[in-house]
């Protein structure tokens, strides 16, 4: 018995390794550093807004109004009441169901709907940051991965990761799908991509992007892998959304009509929407000139330039994701919210990290630019002004 006891003791984890307590080594793992980093950024952003609003508006602002703006109101209403076919709330059908369903699920744990939305967004944004880090680490190393995550969470529209919007959920699923595909875990890649299409139409871009990833692997292996057939599951989430449309209204494409009716948005060549942006630039008030006019044009040009750059230096599958999402944002009769949609184009942060690595001045320029615009846009959003 003594021999068995000594054997079991010898298999236990040591209390310390090289003099470092085991718990401290555990906390130094990248995942926990990322969690601490993301939570610090979230708390700092909410603290900044909570302090700035009373000072600028000379009035108290309830904390939950900071997240219940614009599309967030739609998603919280869907989570609480579901979809309806009549009345003003019928336009909420343009919102995809996965995020509000997750909010409703978390609310069953005893949370109110706004806190439940925050919980979902926190978990999703941490997952998105982790998968981005792992993807970049795979090709570029840990240091570049950390830089990419840094630029991701301070991007000018990254406040959408922290409130009741779908950006965090979509990115967590899309990045997880890319990472699973890179590791040749195609069943998981297909399932995550299918869920991504249930969270936003942008998830459909995963189908050609992951197909290109499979082709890249075929070039190395020179054989067909039947697991690639899991890509057939990518549009399944979108199919569920079409069924929701049919179940509520009797028309599987009702969301397209509602989008055109209420938001004046329909499919159009990219130059149509961009030309309208330019024509309307001078018609904006001084308050909206930056966010409604100038920022839309600047981020469209930025997205185009970085998409072209990605085709030169990044994996083709990432560039397909960039191209597809850029086209989705500008192929509309009414181009709107391009700075927010640019956040979804995650290879941007890989490009930022690669360019700024070893360039202190470049790192400083990108960081200052991001933080200044993040402060401006988040304050405007919290005030209830349009900020994408």
C-alpha cells in the first residue's frame, strides 16, 4: 500500500515549477491573459462612457441605455417577444435569430435581458479574440498574435463587441470555423460556419472562404478528403432563418422586402451606393458629417485597400472573407454602417499586426488613430446619435 501511495503522490502536479507557484503559472497562460485583457478593455470603455456622458450632457444616464441603441433595441425585443408579422415590430424580422436566442437562453438563468445580452457579448468577444490569436499564432507567432488582438479590441468600432450587437457572435463562430478548418477538423468547421449563417448573412461568405481553404489543403495533400463535405452544412443556418421568415409571414424572403421598405436598401452594383455616399456628403449636418458621411467613405476606401493588400500577403481563404464582406457592405442602393461592417473583416488586424511589428512609430500611429476614433464614435453612440 505504501508503494501505491508513493506512486500516486509522485504523479501529482508539483506545487511549484522552477520556484514559480503553480497557480501563478496557470494565470500566465495566454487564454487567461486574454480574458483579463478583454475584461479590462470592456470595463475601461464603459467607465469612460459613464464618466463622459454626465460631464458632456449635464445629466445622469442609466447604464443600460448605453447598450440599448439602434439595432440593439431590435435584438433585445426579439429575445423578449420573438418575431411578429404585424405592427412596427414586424421590421425586426430583418434581424437574424441566433444572437437573440442566446440572450433569451441566458435570461433563463435569472438575468434581465440587457444583462443577459452583455453576458453573451462578453463570452462571444473573448472567444473571438482567442480564435484570432490562435489563427495568427499559427502563421506569424505569438507576438504578432497579441498585436492582432490588440488592434481588434481597440478598432474604432470595436464597441460593438461589448454591447447587444451580433458582431462578437459572428466573429467568434467565423474565426472558430477558420481555425477548425486549418486544423482539418472539418465537422466542427461546418457546424460553426452553419451557426455563423444563423447569426448574420455575412456567415454565407464562409462557404467560398472555407472551400478555398480546402483547396489549399488539397494542393498539399493531392487527395480528396471526404470530410470537406461538411461544408454543405454552412448554409443550413441561413436555411433556418428563411424558415423563420416563412413561419412568421408565409414568405421565406420577407426580410428582403422589409429591408427595402423600412431601410431603403436593395441589392445594387457597388458603384451605385458609393456614388450616393459621395453625392450626399455635402447634405449632412455638422453633427453627422463625420459619422454619416465622411467615415463611410473613408472606411470603404480603407476596406478596399486592405482587401487588395490581403490578396498579396495573406492566405487566399482570408482574402475571400475580406472580399465577400466588403462586397456585402457596398453592394447596396444605400450604403450604411461600413465602419461597423469593417470590424468583421478580421484579416485587417493581421495586416495591422504584421506592419506594426518591429515598427514602434507604426504601432503608435495605428494605436492613437484607433483609440481617438473609438472614443469619438462610442460617445456619439452612447448619446443616441447615429454611429454605425
